[in-house]
C-alpha cells in the first residue's frame, strides 16, 4: 500500500517537474509546479512528517504558488520565445541525459541503503517534536536561518527601492 | 492522538550549556550583535551622519571580534558547541581572525570609495558584516547543515553588494550572473550533502568520518555526493573549469567588493573544503584527491594563460585568482594523505597561503580602488600610467603586491608557494607541482606587465586623492607582504596549530 502511494506520488512529482520546464506558457509551468508541490507533500506524509506535510500544502502549494500566479497574471499571458537554440540541441541534450542516466544507473547498483532509525512515531513529526528539536538540537542552524532571512530582507529593500534617496 | 503529557520531551538544554555554547562561537556572536546594532543606528540617526556612524559600529565590531578570537586562541578551552553543529577549535579561530582582519581592511578601503562614488554607506557596511559572519560560520561549521547555512549567508550578502552600484548596468549584470551561478553551485553542494547524509545517516562531520571508517566498502551514494560537492566547491573557490563567472562578476562589482570577495570567498571556500573533505571524508581521500588534482591542474593552466591577454586589471586579477586557487588546491590534496606529517604540512601550507594571500591580493585591489573616480571604477592597465610620479608610495606598494603574487623572494608569496609545492611533492603529486612551477613562470609575465605602466614615464600628472584609512590599509598590506616574507615563522606556527588534532586521527 505504502509502496503504491509512493510510486504514484513520485511519478506525479517527476511528471510535474518535466511539465515545469517543458511547457511554453508560464501559466502551465506554474500549475505544473503546484502538482510537484502537492506530490511532495504526499511523500512527506509517507515519511510520517505530518507537520511538514501541512506546511508544504499551506505555504508552498498555497501561498507561494498564489504569488507566482499573481505575477503571471500581472505580466499577462506571455509566451516564452523558443528562439536561441542550436539546431542539434534537443538531440545533444537527449544524448547527454541518456549517458548520464546510464552512468548513474551503473553507479547506483552497489548502493547500501540504510535502515531507518526506529523512532517513536507517536511524537515524531508533530509540531511539539519539531519545536523541541528546533530549539535544542538545531538551535544554532535555526538562529543562523533567521540571520539569513534578515540579510535577504535588507538586500531586497535596497535593490527594490526606486531611488537611492528613499533609503 | 496521544495526550500531550505523554508526548512531553525532556528539555535538557540548560543555561550553563547555552553560555558555554555561546562562548565557543564568541567571535561570531560579537559580530552578529554589532550587525544588529548597526541596523538600528542606520535607522535612528539623521541621514547625513548615518554612513560614518555605521562604519564606526562595524569597525568596533570587527576589532572586538578579532580580539575575542585572539583571546580564545590563547586562553579559551576550545571544543564543540551546539550539539556538535559548530566548534570553536583553533582551525575556526584561525579563519575567524583572518576574516575579521579582512573586514577591517575592507571597511578602511570602502569608506572613502563609497563617499567618492556617492553610494549609500549604511547598507553596504551591514551587508559586508553579514558576509563576514557567513564566512566565520562556514569556517566553524562541523555539520553539513551549518556549513550550508554559512555558505548561503555569505553568498546572499555578496549577491547584493555586487549589484550595489544600482545605476550601472555592469554592476547589475554582475549581481544577476553571480546570483544565477551561485544558486546553481549551491544546488550542487546541497545535493551532494543530501547524498552524503543519505549514505551515512548524519550531517555531523566527525560522525560521517566515524561511519565511513566502520564501513570499509565504498558506497556509490557517497562517491556521487563527493563529486557533486566537489563541483559546487570548485564553483565557490572559482577553480577551472567552473570559473567562467569569475571575471565577469569581478569586473562588474564595485572594486572594494571585488577585493573583499576575491580573498574572502576563497578562504571561506577552502575552509569548507578542508573541513568536509579532509575532516569528514579522509577515508575516501583517493577519490576526492583525483577530482581535486584535475581541478587544480586545469585552474593553473586556464587561469594563467587567460590572464595574459587581459587588459582590465579586475579581469586580470580574477584570472590570477583562478590560478591561485589551483596552487592552494595542491596543499588540500596533500592534506588527504594518510601520513600525519604530510597531512599536517599540506593543510598548514593552505592556511598559511590563504592568510598571506589576503594581504597581497587585497592590497593590489586596494590600489586600484583608490584610482576610482566619482563616475566609475578605473581599472584599465593604462589607468596606472605614471603612477610612480602621481604617487611614489603606491607605485612601490603595487610592485610589492605584484612581485609577491608572482612568487618572487623575499616577498611572502614566494614562501607561500614554497610550502604548498613542498607539501605537494612529499604527498607524491610531483606532476602537479611541475605544472604549478611551469605555470608560475608564465604568471610572471602578466604580473610584471602590470608594473610596466606603473613605472613608465607618462604625461599624466594628475594627483590622486588618497584617503588616510585606505592608505593605511594598503601600507599595512604591503608591509605585511614584505615582513611576513622575511619572518614567515609566526604565521607558519599559527597555521600548523590551526590544523585541528581531530584531523590526524583515523
């Protein structure tokens, strides 16, 4: 059962990913991205990470994608121009991808997959568990992330101000 | 759903533990405090006084951070912190001191530059502070998670300052290019890290080493991870064949930024390479040594040959930086050998070279910074014409930097290369050292070519304005490039001490 769900969700994620790069209309790419996000959410659920599942659906599939849709809607239904390609580019790309896939396949034959560590699934993945982990074990990376976001915000303000005198 | 009482987890993180952890990362914490203070100052003061005040706050922050690191180097009991996610060992302290000094130099040079070009100063200093913090985090990271966060903190700050000249297309282009290529490289690093995590089950670097020691057979997941991380690191230290972004980004960015990142990202990138490859994956050394040897050889050849044809000083120094990354990689490769003596010599030579490279390369960029006018950077070779008339001191110092970069004795660049190449030979990579020596000879051509306009007679007699702070920074860099060459022992001892003990064990 779990395997079947995984296979379906994984196939949807890959198909969505291909859709993102393959479609020419931005709106279709955005909608494909929604498919990827939702499929990933299902994968998180399979890994018993309920909280991440909820966040993935609300924040990514919800909020972030709505922003994307807004931008696309504001810019109008523009179409990506298919110019600037070499004549043999599709064939070459296919060839390289095939070679890379074969290499990857050969290489991955000897992989030793680890067994997952046994955790208490009653608390694993819950909000409380994540909070405890964040503020004890991952305290330092967590604080670093806040600093990172602060710097990104400063940069966004500086770069997007209309004139430097506004600062 | 379980009742809440049953899900309660015991919280064992006490105040004393928190303080002990904080003191291990004291230089980073100090600088972060001053970063936040600088933001408040920038907001609170009237516009006319902001720039100077923020610069002052940043200066105090750098000096205090340097002092803290120095104190901890001598008296602190250095060890892991935050459940093993960071460390305050001598390796990280060495780099923290290096980055604090770099911050001071950058501040000194950029202060007058920003005034001359009429840029807003506040955000600039704040972003450079953030980048320095990112570099320190990277150097003190003992987990893949922290290392990645440090890398991103440093990169994001730099993407923004690269586009700091908002009216200039070149600066914008530089920022956009750096953002795209940097994001690409980060993705490589992250993918590699994820695979290593998947193969070992931990992100803590010492634990990765232990796990790999226990399982003797090599796991393809980890090998793939090494390749992907190696590609990402090569992007970050701008080593060939992943260097294409370097000249364009260096040329477009404002010169103090170029000077800062040419030294800073390189040192931080190498700190990360040493931590992860030499510290976390010593059992797979033959695999990553082959990868790095290829990258080193290409970097030296491509960097030096391409530098010959450049007419822009920024581009020339960018290609020279690519070549220098190749030289330093020789030391890293030697740092993967099983023999502890060879290993220590290799890693110590890397630390030594990165430290002295800061002064000679930053100094060269700092001289070019002073040439910049209100309308833009002047970095053509011809802009240096008659420098010996316009400013004899700067002409002499530029000569020192160039000869040091080329590796002439008695300047410090010679000793840096000497240590790197000796380590390379004793590690058995003689062919690589032969390539390095041959390419060093080639490099003399373009370094000396920079000096021709400096000492040529020219009709240009316009005086250059030298601000006190940037003159002091340049003189300090020049003096150290010479003095450290005459007495290399102090830094060499520090570099040797900076190689953590844990790297020697199996």
